[in-house]
C-alpha cells in the first residue's frame, strides 16, 4: 500500500510511516520534530510558517515514499 502525502497530511503521521523524511523537514527549518505542536501540524501549515513552497515539498516527500516502496 503506497501512501500519498497531501497538504493536509499531519507531519507526525508522515514521520511515523517514513522516518527517513525527517532530514527533509530539517532542511526547511523544522528543527523541533519531536515537539507536539510540530508533529500536529499539517504539511501546509508547516510550509506557511517556514515560508516554503508546499507543492515543492510535497513532491520531494512523495518521491521519498516512492523510493521506499
């Protein structure tokens, strides 16, 4: 079963199914991945806070999941 990450996907859920994506979040400045607030954010919310292009991040994250499959 291949998962697809969307702008509404919760970051904690992504990290649970694909912990190898953590460096990608660190690259955009999300250095508190273990904090309850950041784990509860959606990808879209994190992108807004960190000034990141949401579509570009989604593309990168989904490519990482595809590589894992």
